[in-house]
C-alpha cells in the first residue's frame, strides 16, 4: 500500500523519528514521508514510533491508499528530496 | 476532490501561507492541511500560494485523490486540530 506519513514530535524526539521513518519511507518535506510499504512494515513502523513518541504530546498521522495510482502529486516550487541535508 | 497539502516556506512567509491554506482547507498538523476542494478552488489556492512563495526556496506539495474514500487516515498520539492555537 502507499502511505503519506507526517509526525509532529517534541524536539528531543525528532531525530529518532526521522531516522525511523527513513528506514521505511522516503522523506519528502519537513516531517513528511511517502512510499510503498507492506501491512507488516507499517505495523512495525507504528510499534517503533510509539516507543519513541510521547503520545500525550506528539502526533503521527498516516494516510493510506491501497494504490499509488489513486493519488496525484503536484509540487510547486522547490522539489526537495532525501539527498538534502535535512537535520 | 480530496487533497492533502503541505508547505515548507521561509519563516517570513509562513504566516501568510497558513492563513491562505486555512481559507480553503483544514489544518491537521504543522504545515499540513487536508480537505475537500473543487478544481477551481485548488487552482485559486495555487495561484495565491505562488504569489506568497519564493519558488526557489519554498515548496508546496499537494496529494490529490478523486475520492476521500480511497484514503484511510490513522492517527497515533495526540489528535490536533484547527482549534489549536497554532501560530
């Protein structure tokens, strides 16, 4: 399945979340990632994320689409990507 | 159509972008918005966004889905929403 994932974490946890998400998905902007992932992969990612997150302060939103074709992506301005030196 | 929109702007332009996006969509997290929007509404939003943005530095990503039903949303942790005092 294809997912768009975004997190909002306390500063201390951002680095760990970024590292975790990059293991499974492609970074596209700020704290937003996208990519093809299996059900199992997503479950793993969520379990690991919960270990990092403070669930009373942080939030993780995942949009899932069964098929990438159902989503059109449009980019205006600069296209950033995972080769950026983000963090 | 249903869209998920995210921007990454220079600090000086963030306030204007936030205000613009809120006119058309619902804020869900950091610089991420979602909502139902017409083709015309989205065109207007993009035109206005381009006036605010520095296209060499800033980026705006829009995921479009013809139908909201094709997207599942999962939230882990805190569910923030437009009633938050963000900015």
